């Protein structure tokens, strides 16, 4: 991995004061570029929302707004408040996720957010009761756990027994009950298949199945139109640097063709994207505290582990990485270092699960150097075990490239 020069300069500058360096460095320009690009190439009617679960840092929300995201996909009241603090209107918020509490739903109804995506009958009834009490209506989408999935995706959200949405097979029972709730304005469907999909054809195939499902539902219930169809997120990132990148242009043209083929030109389509927008905006940078050999393999121990960057361990992958050599004074003459070898990187936690990377080829590294993990802008700090062992949180440093 090549560390961009402004990121490396920031690391070197920050390390001058001598205290242990452990930080995320963010540059949100890829997110801005990508949202603008998608807004240009997507077919008429497709709206890009930022799924802030990928990175809720205010700089990311600010960037999403500047770039022209239609709004924010939220998954909690905490996210709703952060989005509003960043300047988004409640009418720009869409709320998906199982287990929304009564308080969370009440805030959404009171603030008239754009759509709540119903995950169960109990949730539908809670929203109806809140709306009844406030004498208002609420726009809703129905999240369906379709009976298809994308097999080779990193994480799947539909198919099989899932906690997300209502099973497609139960629609005959559930949908009439939901439609009978007079305070809910049924606007359409949410079917989110999978996260981390690199193959455009897989995602397009999912869109086709969702369109077929839409047609079946509309044929059966003549009084409803699904005028919003939400595909969730899913655009993948090539973490393992195989050269297979997600092709948004191919997705846009494929989706455009499909919209025309199904005669769906007058509908709205929602993309709730997190990873593909945010991953390239972040680097996790952590100081090498120790290097030692254990039974012929080098163990590199860093200041931060899965308490600060859990993704590689959680998904059993190595993120792209590089070392910033700082040439620091040795602690003792025979101190161990790394020279052209495959090594293990871990953090300071008392569990062997605390892995940052394994069998990764390193040219040269010494105690005091900085290990830099790329593509760390999405699902980084906030998906980590930050409370475990009570280490201080890493800094979050926002930079812009002025070159
Ligand atoms: C409901 C929902 N929407 C959007 C996303 C964002 O997905 P991605 O980061 O794959 O774009 C997620 C991720 O889990 C999600 O659960």
C-alpha cells in the first residue's frame, strides 16, 4: 500500500512530540467525490443516502451534506441526533434496523422523519399508536427478508432465518395487517441483500428479484403502489487488493435498463451506502510498541488492537498496510526488528483474538515506527471493542489534501 503523502506528513508531524501515536486519520475527499459521481451517473429517480453507521464522525456527515447526499440512513436515535446536529433535516432521515425502541420511534414520529422502515408487526403497531396519539400519519417502507440472497457476499441481510424485516413467505398475513393501520402511509419496500458485494451482476440480479417481488405484491394488492424501492447498501471495497473493484457505472447502466424494462420510471429508488463511500477516507495508524520472536515467528505489538480497529479480526482479513519508519533510537543493542519477512500484528489486549493482521509481508519495521492500515474509514473505530481494558481512545484527526 502506498500511503498518500499528506497522510504520511501528518503522521510524521504528530509523532514529533514523542508521545505514543495511535490515531485514525481521515480525509473525506473520496466520499465527496463518490457521492457527486453517483449523483451524476445514476438513473433518474435514484437517491443516494449516506449510511452513517459506516462512520458517524461529524466530518463525514459534513462531507455527505456538502457533496449533495439526499439524506442519511440512521439506525438509532443517537445517529438521528448526530445527523441533525450536522445540519440534516429530519425530513432527510430514513430509519432502518431491527429493535427500534418506543422512545426512538416517538422521536422519529414527532420530528416527522422521511420514512421509517418497518421490521416487524410489533413495530408497525407501535408506530400506529404513536401516530394515533399525535393525530398524524407517518410514511413507512416495509422491510422484507426476501427468500433469495447473495451467496458470496461478506455479510448477508436476507434469505434464511434473519432478524431483519418480515419474511417474504409471511407477507400474505403481515401486509394486510400493516395496510389496515390507518396512520401508516405505505410507500414501498426495503430489501437489502448483502454488504461488501464486488460483483455488480450479483447486486443487479438482486434488484431484478426485488422488482419481480414489487410486481407480485402490486398484482395481489390493487390498492397499493410501491413508489419507493430501497435496495439498502452493499457496494463492496477490494480490501484484499485483488484488483476487482466495484464498478458503479456498470451498476448505474444496468439499473437504468431494468427500470425502463419494468416501466418503473416514475418511482424513487434509494441507495443507503456506507462502506463504498467511507472506506477510502480513513487510515488507522498505530505505534509499534514491541517486536519479539515467538517460536520462529515475529510478533509485532501495537498501541491499538481490536479495541480500536476490530474489522480485520472480525472478518478474518488483512487490510492493506504499510509502515512509516521514524528511525527512533534503539532501547538496547540487540533489539528485534523486521526485515523482509511475514509477521503477525496484534494489539495490547489480553486475548489472542486481538489481531490486526497475520502473515503480512513487511520490508522493514522497528519499535517506535507506525503501522498504517488503509481502507479503514468505514466500520473502524465505532465497530471496535473500545471499552475492553479501558485504554484511551485513539485520536481522530481530520486532514485535507492541499497539494
Ligand atoms: C440497513 C442498512 N443500510 C445500509 C447499510 C450500509 O451498507 P454498506 O456499508 O454495505 O453500504 C447497512 C449496513 O449494515 C444496513 O444495515
